[in-house]
């Protein structure tokens, strides 16, 4: 009886030890994964910061202004060009002043069509 | 061999085993209970002071504008160091390092690496990623990298005076960066988020689009009028937020060696200037507030005003002028008479009340104290009435005038974003609302028919006052060196934004007909700025019948010429 009990205990100790060991092994693995994930989060954050700084630098208004002055023909908006929402109906022309398709000059439209 | 004996022994042994068993069970039970308590019941780990020491340092907060555009941020860079004790072959190391980093000097590098007994020496701070990889691949023993934080300013020169800069150890040296380090320590701490070891950005009141418009127009004016320097500010009159502040010449905060000259400092806060006639607005508000003058008052301005040995003159002589005319013609005599009617003590008291006698303190630490007349006499009061003999920070002048027209409420100016509620909590009434209403009328009248005529951006109801102050050189006023300025606000029926434009020593240009007065240089600059920023700031244009007539006339002339 005692022998049986002892045998049972020994076996259960072995099982428990094995279970404990495998659990610990798993835990270590998970810990490594966490550390890796944390590191990559930090790395990604750093990258985001770098990209944010780059974005701010590329879109800074003095650079955009210079590019716009070189590439686009834009003028400063005057107060008369701003129309309140209530008056917008009266300001819309009956026929569009420019028919780009008719003049075969709708370059952006063509680009969009070629993409489709 | 006797059985009973052995039986007795076995019994004894069994008892011992039982005792041992009980002891072990008790022991393990204690461990189990403790384990259960620790793992199941106490989920929150107890605060461990030892661990707290090893927590990463809270990073320096980013600085963003009011629309979250990054103005200053930290990026990670590597710095190259060496441990001279570990270097085996100094000649080889020097050769390899100088071959890969061209700007390292071979001679000083050799000196650094041959220092006996030193364990650490910086070779180069903030090495680029390409160079870092190249040196990693060389595998020189005793040479390594440390990850460091580098502060970068993606916008470059734009708003550099407000943001300021840091030294190589990321300690704030100027501007808001310095504020984050010293007086603003509490503010910085409030940005920390201890859970994620991150820091919320410090948000400025600045709008970089407005900043760019102001900087660009002031820069153009400085070139056009060959001015020594120039400046511009846009401020929200309700909240005191500074949306743009440009002082030219400026500097690049990303440059390693800045060598700032006194020209490059922030003149709008760290310099004091006699703003001249702009200050007349304060005198008018004072006379109106004390009730010693009103819009129906008339002043005889035909003869120069004699005080002791001194005489006060006007640029253009008029025999008699109404209060409005004194303002729009910018009459020194009329304004001086107004101040004298208020009295010396009351004048001083009023200047103190509006805050012109104290140093204006904002988040930007570079601030100068006002220069006041040494003896407060009748003459000092009369000249101070039109801005002579006392000098203030331009920002302070703008802030005080904004308070005169926003309903008479003093709001301290700020570089940080502030809500209307926060501003209201800080504000207090300094002049009567009726005084403020009259001031708004005078400011608008001055742009409609006075010295500020060129500032009238049709639709945005601009009001303002010009100032052309002769500069003091060697204790004397010099006629050909002037500081021209314009302080105004828009839309004048319910002011939302105040504007200041200042040009130091502008020269006459062909289109100014030889004039260097503010009406010909600072005012058109302000007009250009307003035309650009008013749509961005959401100021709705409105047109009076007069405006429409003016527009029709303009269109007609344009058609004729076209």
C-alpha cells in the first residue's frame, strides 16, 4: 500500500516537474517575444518620429510656397472671391465657362481614364 | 532478533515519518497559500523603489503648432566613442576611422586615442546612419556607438525665435525650448504620460501657415525698403494667443554653430523701441476713460506747444482739430494736450494699469524691461503721450493696444495654445467697454481716411495706427533713421486678430515718393499680410456700400489699363 502510494507520488513529482519545466520554458519564450515586440514597438516609434519630422520638413510652408510659385499659376485669394453659402446659388454660372472635354484639354480627366 | 523490538522500532519510524509528513505538508501548504495570494489576489505589482530608478528618462516633449504640425522633435542618432585602453593598434584605428569619416582630423584623433588611463572619449557626436554602419563593419576593437537623442527642427528658420533651440546635450537655450527646461518644469511634467513612458507634445498657439505669410511679407518688405531689420506679429485679441511672430534676420536652429549676432535676436520681445505715434492710441484711450475728452472735443493745434525750453511740433499744421482728426492726422500737439488734461499722476496710473510700466513676461524667456523717463515731469508726460521718451517691447505695445480694442479686457499674451475659457479666467477689465468702442471707431477711421489708408484690405474692415519714430543716436533724435510701425486689428466691428508690423530704418523706394513714414512701408506690408492670412483665419469678408464703390472704381481703372 505504502509502496503504491510512494510510486504514485514519485510519478506525480516527475509529471509535475516536467509540467513545471515546460511551463517555464514556454514562459521564457513568451518573455523573449514580449521583449522583441517591445523593441520593435520602440523601433517603429522611432521610425514614425523620423518620418513625422521628414513630413513636416517636406511640407513646410516656405518650401510649398516656393514650389507653388514655380509650378502653379496661383494668385492670392481676395475677399471678393469668397462667397457666403446663402449667395452661392446666385454666383454659379448657368453654363460652365470652360468646357475642358470639348476643347480636348482635360488632361487630368485623361490621366484618370487611363488609370481605370 | 526479536519481533516486538523491531515492531516497536517500525512503529517509532512510522511516527517519525508521519511527523515529517505533517511538517512537509504544512510547509508546502504555506508556500501554496502564499503563491496563491501573490498570483491570484495581488494583481498589481507592489511599487518597487529600486525599479523606479531604472525607468527610462521621460523624453523631451515635441513642440507642435496649433494644427499639430511638428516644429521640434527628438530623433535617435548614434555617437561614436572610443575606449583608448582597449585599442590595440592606434595607427590602424586612426587610418580606418579617418577613411570612413572624412571630417575627423587624424592628428587630434591620434591624440585622443593615445591618452593613457582614459576609458571613454567622444570621437564624433551624432553620426549619420551610413557612417555608423560602415564603422560597425570595420570592427575596430575599443570603438563603439552610444544611442543619443538629437533635437531637430523640421521647419528650419520658420518660427525659430519662438521655438528656440537646445545645446548638444538637449538642454534648452532659447525660446520655448528654454521655457520647457526652467520655468515651465511644471508644465513639462504635466505632459508626461507615465504609463507609456511617452510625453504629449507641447502645443503652441502658433499657426505655421500664418507664420509663413508674415515671415514672407516682412522679408519682402525688408528687401524692398532696405531696412536693417523687420518684424511682424499676429495675435488673437480674445485669447492673447500669438499666432505668428517673425523677427528678421532670423537663424537656422538646426545649424551646429549658430554664432548669433545681436541682429538675429528676437527684437519683438528682447528689444525695446520707441514705438512713436502708435502709443498715441494709449493716450486717447486714457483721455476717453478718464472722461477728459470725447469725440466732440476740439483741440487748437495751430501753434507749437511750449513746455519749459521745449517745443512740440506737428508734421502738418492744422489750426483746430477734432479728436478724430487729431488721431487720423497723428497730431503730436493735440495728443500732448490730451495727456496734460488728464494730469501727471493719472497718466502714470493709467500706464501702470495697462501694464506698460512692467516687463512683459511670456513663455519666451527673452524679454526686455520697458525704458521709462527718469523724471516724470510735465514734459515727460507730454512726450510720452505720443510715444517719445519711453520704449517698450513691440509685443507689449501690440498686447496693450489689443486690450484697448477688444472691449477693454487685459489678456496676457501667450505662445501656448489657450482656450477662450482659460483666457477669460486670466482676463480683467482695464478700460470701460465704451472707451474700447470709441477706440475701435478711431482705428477704423484712421484706415479709412488717415495715415493707415494703405492698410484697407477691402472686405476685412481693418483698423490701425501708424508710427514713425525717429531713432535716438548718441542721445539725439535723428531725422533720417526711423522705426516705422503699424499696429492694427481686423475685422474692426468685432476685432479678432491684432497685427503688428515693424521696419527698422526703412529707406525710400521708388513707389514711396521719397517718404520713409510708416504709411508708405509698414502699412502696405500689413495690408499684404492681412490679405493672405484673413482667409486662413476664417475672417468672413463683408462689404459696405463704400467698399463696393471702391471696388467698382478699381475694376474700371484696371479695365482701362488692361
